[in-house]
């Protein structure tokens, strides 16, 4: 036949573009010409496909083979187009019939021996092709379960021989995987699957009940959190237990998070749906590209997108580069990250809960009792300590809702009753508070208080008159910025939701100011209702 056609998918971020593979075999000297491709890995497919076809027992046509990838104007990356190129080439050569190619999307990388290897991004690729009207998919056997999350007619294959056999006979291969294939990660070269980690319980953190309550507020409203404290006080333990306070992902959220992990190549073998909020903790030496996303031609997802709908924890946050930290400002405001590279611009969701931890100084030697006290063995001057904290810029700090000083507990670390609040009980209260917020914001497109724009919150959901007066006095004293005022309003509404109040009272506003200004944090809800304890928070230094 003059021209054979097959179908595959190229991903641009999370957007799937269906690609038509056209192959023409003409008279002339043997050659393999690939047009419409722009990626080095894709150009190398000429050698992979030729060797795979030969080693699979099919003859390679000794003529001029021209492969066109359409639309030619969109970027095409990766090795996932190999199987479609091989199938279209053998169809054009008359080796296999063309009937089944018309309705099938093919994904997979070919090994030189003809093996079909797993690739990243199968879930969003299949989802996009399904939206375009395709109903049948050939994918690597190791990606078959992932594809079945969004499609019914999925054929898993382990070799090009099985693809050719199905094209000729219609008989689907047995896709039972051996242990080696089950454990083989997608060969993306830049990431490894995230191992399934058991959720840690908040009750393991002893003597930090006030900090645990602040964590509860953060989880209930989607508020970002900064913890200061000397080493060993429990900052990392608290952050690692925050995902356990969050509710399960909704079906739409789970599909979105799973798609991001699939594109990033970190989805565990088996392709199960991610149903719990993810936890991502990049090292402080991570680059800006690793944090927000990067790549040579099209940007891959970074840590901010891997943590979408979950928690992004930056331990030793002042040790991150200043430009790296400031790159967080856009996704914190918009909930997405936009990265431009030479091949195009990609957008990834990045609505995460940011938790930052910091020591009092760079040497991290602190045995005092106060939040800023430093032992005699510390060689840092007050100027050096202030400079260390100033590594977190003011604009970024202004976007952090809760700022918390952690102190070492004086007692209660040993004994049978040395346990903090259980995560299950806290998560139940968080779900109830989120339910109240979702009911209040019904029909607006928002579900969390932390997502509502400040001007809208001020106009449509004001606080009690006494609380408004408290905020006016604080702003008049120059202790809070206009953006900070909006953050306090959001905190006050979350505190009111946790306490079951219909409207934030003056005490709720005072407690929110305490969280915002590193003041005293009430240990329980009964304390919040105490006007004296709430207003005492305002007299603490900012």
C-alpha cells in the first residue's frame, strides 16, 4: 500500500495531543527519514525501530522509508512513539494488515531486541486520546493497569511480536507480568517511583499540643505554615504527619494527581490511583528547575506539581537558594506553575500546602529555652541570626499564613500518657470544618477558605464587628500588610469553622492574629473562646 497510518500520543505537559504516524515506502536507496519530530530521543527511534523489527523476525524493507508525524508543528518528545512507528512501517511494507490500526492508539518504547518497555505519561495520554474519540489502546504490559484507570479496551504487550500477532489475528496476548516486569520502573532517567510510605500519626509528637493545633488549622483551611525552632524540637515530625490530617482525595483530584505522577515518571509499578494527599520533601540543595519544573525542551513536573493536592515540605528552608524560594510565589497565588522552554510553554497544577521549617541560626546550636535564645556555644551574632532568617524574603513570608515558634517541652515526654492528639480524631474535625466551608462557598468554585481571594472574602463573608475593629487597630498600628489582613481573615474563618461558629468572633480573629504574628497559640478550642487569652496573643512581639 502507498501510505500506512497509525495513531499515538505526544504529551505537552498534561495536555495529550493525538499524533498521526504516516509511513511511505518508495523506490530508492535504503533510508529511514523521520519528519515532523523535534526531540533527540525521538530522532534516535530510527535505530531502535529498525533493530526491534529485525530482531522480532519481520523483514525490514530495503527501500526508502519516510515517516511523517502530524501535526508537524507541535513538539514531540520521548520514546513512546516507537511502537506506532514500527506498526505503521510494517503495514506499509505489507507485512501486517491495516484494518486494526485505524481505531487503535499505540504507546511504548522499543528495545533493540523487540521488547516493549514502559513509558511515562500513559494515564494522561490515554485519557486525552479517549476524549478525542479513540476507544482501543495498545500499551506496554507494565503500564496496562495504569491505562485501565481511564479506559476499558486496553491491550498490554511485552514485545513487538505480540503487537504484530494481534494486528494479524486479533488475538490479545496474555498480559500476566513476571516479577521483573512488575518491578521495572519507567525508564525516564530523571525520577524513580515514590515508594508507598505509611502515614505517620500525630500522637507520636509529644509536648507540642499547641503546634498540633496550628497544624489542624492549616489542614482545615489550606493555610501555609512556617515553623521556627531549635534542632530536635519536632518541626520535621509535625510536617511529616500533616498529610495524615488531610481527607482522602476526591475522584477528580485523585485522577489529576495520578496523571501528574505518571508524567513525572514516579507512579509506582501497577499504576494504582493515588487516593491520599502526596508528601514531597525536596532537599535544600535542589535547583529551581527541580522545584518548579524544568527540562531541555519541554519542562517536566517539579516538586510543586508532584505535591499537588498534598504537602510540600521545605526543611532547612533558609538553606534553599533565594531565587529558588522566590519561585514559589507564583504557584502560591495562582495554584499552577507556568514554565516556558525552547519547545513551548507548559502548565502544571500546583495547589499544595506549603510547610517550611527553619532553625534560629545557621550553626543550628541552640540549647536555650526561648524561641530566639542561643547558647553560649553558638558563634552567631544577632546580626548573623537576623541575616539567616532574612534569607526567606518578605514577599514570600507575607504569603505564609501561620508563623509558629516551637519551644522544647519542659516535661511530659516519658510515660504511658506521653502521647499527642491522634491523627484520626484530628482528621475528623478537619473534614467537618472543610464541610462547613464547602457549604458556605457552594456555587462559587471554591471549597477551601485558603483559596478564596481576600477582596471577595471581605465583601461577602465579613467577620463580627468586634473582630473587624481588632483588625483595623492592628493595621493602623502598621503591624500587618493588606495581604496579611486577608490572610488573617482566612485564618479567622477556618478557626470559626473548627469551633463550629457561624461567624468569626473577636476571639477567633485574635487567635488568627496570634498564628499570623508568631504569638501565643491556644491549646484547645475552649481557650479560643476566652477573650483574655485571645487578646494576649496581640501583645506578643511580631
